[in-house]
C-alpha cells in the first residue's frame, strides 16, 4: 500500500528544480482526544472523509480472531437514529460511495461525495461510533456473509491459503500470524457479545483519527468536527504492548500440495522491522526501514529492476516475482517475496535463484544508475500520488493509525535521501538471513 | 428526510455545471486525421496520454490471444534498445508507459511529469516503441509462456471459468465469445510473424484515437498529438466488426464441476452496444439491480436479507458491436439452490412488476450525484476521454450525462428489462462442486 518513496538530490534528468505543490494540510485535536487532519484539494467539488480506529487483527488473540473485521461488517447494520441501512441509503441517494476496510493495524470507514456533505459524514460516523445497535438476527446473517467472504478470498483461493499459511509459519508469537478475516473456527464460534465488547473497548474518540481530503476549508471542517464529535466522551482504551518478533530458531519450511491449484508458487518471507516497530525498540535504527524500502525498489521497483531483469528475463526462471513490504506497520513485519516459476523450473531451483539474487546485493551493490533510476521514479511518484484524494487520505490515515506522525508522508522522502548502496548491503546482511526466513512452497497435485 | 430530498434537487441543478466547468473538453484532428480529445488540468505538474487503437481481440482472427500478446510486446524494446535498455531508459525519466488490450481496443498509456526534459524523454521512447518495436524472439517466447501460465491461473478460479463459459454461450462464434487471452492451443500457434503483421495492419493512424489530460496547454497538447500521429503510417481503417448474430434460445443452463467450496453463479443476457438509444435506460436498470453497491436489489435480497453471499452485484458492459448485462453471486454449495432461486425470482418480479419508484430514484440519484466522483482524478478523466473518442460518443457526453440519466423513466426501465432480460434470453452458468454432471 505504501509507495516506496525516495527523493533524489541529483538525477541525470533535471528534476532538481521540480516545484512540488505542497498541499495545504492541517491537524486539529478535539478535547476528547479525537484527531482531525484536513488536506485541501480544490480540483473537483468532492471530498473523501475517512475515520480510522486503532484496532485490527494485531489487537486480537486466538479465540476471537477476525472480531475487528466482523465488527466492521456490523457497523453497517444501523443505530437508533439511522436504523436498517438508512445510512447507506442516504449515502447512495446523495451520489456517494462508501465502504470500510480492516487490516492488522486498523479499521477504517469512508465516504466520498460532494464536499458539502462532510458535516453529514461526521454526523453519521459520530452516531455509529457510540450508538450501534447489536441485533442477534442481523449478526447471524452477517457472520455467514463473513464466512462466504473467507471462502471467496482464502479457502477457494490456493494462493490466498498459501499466503495465510506462510504468515502463520513466519510468526510464532506476534499477532501478525493471524489472518485479518480470522481463522475459520473463530469466525464460526463468534458471538454477538464478542463484537459488542470489542466495540465498547476500542471505538472511542481518543482512539480515532478523522481524515478529510477535498474541496473544503480546514477551518470549517474543524468546526463541523467539533459540532458532531465534540460531544463524545473520552474513554479508557487498552494499550497494545510490544509484540515484536524478528528471529526464529532456524529456517521454517512448509510444503503445501493443493488439489485446487494449477500453478505452483513460492513464498519467502523474512522478518524485518517496520516504522512502527522501531519506535517500540531501542535496538534498531529507523534508517534500516528506509534501506529495506529502497532494497525492495532496486529488486522489484519496475520492469528494469533486478527481479525482472535477471529472474524473469535473463535466465527465465520466473514467470512472476515480486516483493511485498509495508514499512508503515505497527509491528515487525515481513519482507516477502512471492514468485511463480517459469515452465520447467522447480520451486527448489527458483528458491536457490531468489536467494542468490538477494545475496548478490552484497557482491554487486546497486550501481549509481540503479539508485538514480529508483530515485527518479520515486520523486515522480510523489507527484502522481497527488492525483487521487482517496490515496492521499489513506496515506495520512495509515501513518496516524500505526502511531506515526502524518507529516512523515512528506518527510519520508527526505529521510530516505540519506540511503546509499552500502546501506542496502548492510540490511541484506542483517535481515536476509536463514533464521528470519519462512518458506512456503505451493505445489499443484497435478504436478506431483 | 425532507432536507435530503431538497439537497438532491440542488445537486441535480449544480453538478452538471460543475463538471462542465471543471472538465473542459477540446477536440481536433491531427494533420493525418487522428482525432484528439484533451482536457487541461493545471493543478498537478503531470500529464497523461492515452492512445486507443482499434486493435483489440476482435481483430484476432483465428489466432485468439494475438491482440493481447501484441499489446504486451509493444513495450519490450524498440529500435536499438533491447528490452532491458528500453525499460532502464523509461525508469530514468520518472515516467511510465503501459499497454494492454480488451476485446475492442488496444491501448498504450503514458504518464509523465511536465518538466520538459522528462516529458521529452518519455515521448521519445514512446515514439520509438510505435515506430520500431523489436518483437525479439526471446520476448515473444517469454510472453507466450507467461500467457500460458496466466491461462492456468484462470483455470483455478471458478469466477473466471464462469465468466468465460457465460460469454461463450452469449456470443458463440462472435469474437466476444472468446477469452481475450486466447486458449492454450491458439496462443501456442502464434509466431513472431503473426505479431508483426498484426502490428503493421492495426497500429496505424487511421485506427487511433488520442486523449491527453494534464498540465499542458492547448498548444503543447497539439504538438504532442502531432508528434505521435505523424510517426505512424496512415494505414487502412480496420473493417467494422460484425454484430453478434441474434440467437433464439429457450434459456440456457450450464453447470460445471469445480473443486471449490463455493458455487459461482452468473445469470446474463446480451444487451446493447455503446451509443445505442437504450443505453441510459439499461444503465439505470443495472444500477438499480446490482450496480448501486450497498443498496441495490440484489445486494439487499441476497446479502442483507439472507446473508447468502459476500458479493451480489450486476454489471452492464456495452461494447462496440454488442454488450451484455450480467448478475453474479457466489455462495457455499449448500446454499446454491436458494441463492439461484432468490436471483431468479428477483429477476422475475422485476420483469412483472418493475422496480419500485424508490429504487429507480435511488439509482438515478446515485448515478447523477456520483458523477463528479467519476471525474475527480486526471486518470479517470483520461479514461473517460478515451472512451468518448474510441466509441465516437458526443464530446458533450460529460455535460449531458446527468440530464440523460434524469430523463429515464420507470416505464423505460421496465421496457428494457423485459426486452433484454426475458427468460428465454437468459444464460445461467454455475461453476462449483457436485453439479449434476457436465452438460
């Protein structure tokens, strides 16, 4: 989700004088602890309104995994003031789009519509923050919807199952081992009471961040926020203790065979720090996170990156190879490589090739040219990212929700200018190591 | 509710004006007659360009998958730059080039900063790709192999299998009846010669529409369009694709066994091509049926009221020579019969009684009020312009959209619903475990 971000000082093409239109953004805090961040964007007469709660599957334990996500579903079931889908009807009638998403670190709700409706968004969100009605009958239907969602995304999707298994393999202690949607048995065993408790515990103004991007004035949005959210009382919210986990007792391996799969896949996940986790620990330098982000770009930034050039073209060992790394996470996370072998290449051969491609960074550190290319792309992507208000709001909300300052959105790029090729060599040596690795091979039964 | 109603009236009056004020569309033709649509968006220092060629899979002939392969091969090296060098050069510009294809169209998109040096560098590479793509054997072979693995991926997705089965039934021997990636057999038969012949025949000025959006002025946009169009040979306008012949059926049910937990159900019928007089009534009908996400008839009856599925929706896809309207739902095998019967009875009820006035109003309000959201990024404006240009829709489409939706009556919606979704025209496809055996 987070764009790999780096700023160049010098590039071959004149990027130095690029005047970046700095958006007008402002932060407010209400006396009940609710945080509001507004970014003005007057290109179109619309606005996106998001409300982020700092609760997700990282806050869950076995037995109630998936409760944050199930609660997200229930949040559309109505309050006394806006019962039975009236919320969604209003949004639809006014031409709005709405939805919600849950991750390991947060749960967020949003509306996109005419900017004159920002106050209405606030009214509706403030209402369902405190007044949600929990009906057994609605819950029973909705838990079935969640099970169908799990079947669709995971149980009927061999790659989805392999990703879920790889995560659980990599982490032993960290709650990141749980899938956001929850383990099937936990979803099946869930009761209305679990959701209600979760709601009481985590949904409070002092655990929420409201982000508005669009054709608005910060001042009047602040006023609206005070009007609608100002009356809510601050509540006691549990504190998440550090649950970081970086090293295992050795490499972990899982070989899966699947009747459903037609295409083999390899997942190699290394446990690494994130911007959130380094704040909870004195041992790790934040610069490591930036270096890992640049590393991901050098290996998999575009069609000229090393994976594409060496693995997909070059030796034609992979049909697909990519890296997932989200620096904006609450806890230690995964630097995760997923790859599909080319015809006639085994998963073992591909694993050897990927490992040596990673270690090759030590033997042949990125050239001036490689670093420049990554930097040119990232400078430009900062401009491109401004095209979508939704995207801007999401970056702000994510940062805040994992305990970081939203201003890091821009500072991130400057912090990363310090990163050099030798920093990449250092993080490969430090984190790309056998005792941080969990490998999952997915093999179709038909290929056995 | 009163204040909501009045707010909607205000939206109706204000939004079309806002849209036209914000998105001012200019159109012209280049010296060699390529038509261009352009909208200036000065706020962000970036520019997007969309080249739409009449070179989609309708041009495949017997080599299904050819158009798809050619569009991927366009950006794999050009002139003296091999694929590695070409991609490295793009990377350094800070810009992006991407390409792809659908059944009607092949596209190349460019995104760049407006800084002169950057823009010139991306444009140079784009022109190189258009004038002298290499189509090296190694790249052709690699992308053929990638396509074959992509086809295997599709085979493990019950949704993709259901989709292909449905289109095969709806369009039979028409190009819309074939998956645009082709089949394993057809893709394997494609040679480098096929690729360059296809490119020479269809990637020509006469088959091109250009759209430009961003922080460039009219003079700059004209220069960009001229640079691109003049590098192409004029060529021949591709023949009109035949319309799918009409079929008399008694309603068709296709069942396929699949090793999944859920059954994927699709019920669809042919609809109309873009620009057809029934376009707006069908747009409203589809929105009320399953397009208006959390409040549509299907969402309510299948998910809200019964908790039978995670997603229950419909989509209307008008193309150049025909179109379809499809409802889709996926549910645990043990709920298959119930979901199908709810779906069927919803459709039957709508044929007999029509939509409620409330559903029609809600769909229209959402389409009209939501229109500004569909053109609130440069990327979306670009896609709209490309669609208008390629399908030869009037350039005032954006301004007249709200009025056109607003004029649709409940009676018209009922008329198109009965005309296009009558039982004998419906094809039902079910892909899931324990079906009664293949038909």
